[in-house]
C-alpha cells in the first residue's frame, strides 16, 4: 500500500506542476518534454528520502528489519 501512496503523491505533484505551467501559459511542448525529466527527479529524490531499492518516499528498507510490503 505504501507504493500506492508514493506513486499517487508523485502523480499529484506532476499534476500540480502541469496545472501551474498551463496557467502561466508555458509552451505545451516544453511541458510535455519536461514531464519525464521531472519524473526522474522525483524518483531520484525518492531514493534519497525513502528506500533506495524501490525509489519510494514512504517505503521502508529491509535492513531496518521491516518488511517492504504488508504481506497482502
């Protein structure tokens, strides 16, 4: 379930960025070209904040003695 929250948060961030770019009349081509780059930045940030193995902001590392999933 943590992966679901993480991916939803990243999608929300990209949505907000896209909304603001459209609101301030940024070129749509530039927006489309920047989204993969922004996704990569979010994934990189996830490895620094959360568990690096799964690129998740909210994931836990197995070395912490906690499972990566809820066993569902």
